[in-house]
C-alpha cells in the first residue's frame, strides 16, 4: 500500500507540475535525451585505482607512491558542463529528484564490481540538517534499487566535522582535513564487499578516508562510484 500511495502521489504531482529538463528547461523528462547524450564522458586512459586521467600506463604516479585504501573508483562523467550543472542542482539547489536519473547513469560503472552492500559517504549531522538531505545517500538508495544490492545509510558515519574542501586545495591538504573523520559499524560492514557512493570525486581524499573507516570496521573490500570525476 505505501508503494501504491507513493506512485499515486508522484502521478498527481506530475499532472499538476509537469517535469522539465533540469538543464534546458524543456518540458518532458527531468534529464532529456539530448542533454544526456551530450554529458562529458570521463574518457580513457584513467588510473585503475583513483580514476584520474593519465597519459600512459594503467596506474597514476600518486597511487603508485601512496596506494589508496579503496580498490577502485569509477565515475562515468567528467565534472564539466552539463554533468557539473546536474551535480550542483542535486547538491545545492534542492533538486533531489535528480538522484534517480543520475544513479541510472552510474549503474554501468559498477556492473562488474564485486559488491554486496551499498553505503553513501555520510555528511556530518549538522551539515545534513542544514541541507535537508545527503545527496550521496539519495544516489546510493537509487543505485541499490537498480543493482538489486543491499543499501545501508547507517553503516558509516562522519565522527568529526570538517571544513569544506576547496577546489584550490591540493591532495595532501584535502587528505589531512578528512583524515580520521569517518568511522563505520562493524556489525553492519564486517566481511562485506562495500560500494561507497558520492556525487563527485576530486582527489579521492574523502573517499579514501571513508574507505579507511569501513576497512577498519572489517569490510572485506571497498570500491567507490561517483557521478563525476573532477
């Protein structure tokens, strides 16, 4: 019955407020076919671990020097143009319904990954209250539905509030800020192959810190997926 009520409510809202493309504003789907087709792909070659773009080989120099705690990161799109606009609308403009089409586009990035639990990168409670939701949790929930894999929003938690990571910060600065900021519930993750979900990855510092918390709690492995790679 709740599912039927949810579906009926959605239909009623769409009749009253027909959806329109989040990028172009044209009536129709929330993400129209034209805009979807022109999203900037995160093209090869990419580091097999952190998914940074590289000129040659399969592993970037940084991951050779400092192997990350996660087994891999995958992002279908570059953090540019329409893809960056979508992330901004989901994250800052309250367009939470974008989580469904964005997660659908992320699914192909995880089909060959060994996972049995999907976990979002958590926000600190004060930041989540201010924003009203955690965009990573919305994406993770939709990915769980699409992949048919268990989802647990309480498996990981942010135990220390950190200042926002600026684009101008280098990798070491970002890593120092988020180091030790995450922990996980061993009863929920021990022995599990976890897929960690976020909206965007820049240097991998946040994903690395959260992965460390999951592995410290006994997770068997951690892979990560985001919508874009900056």
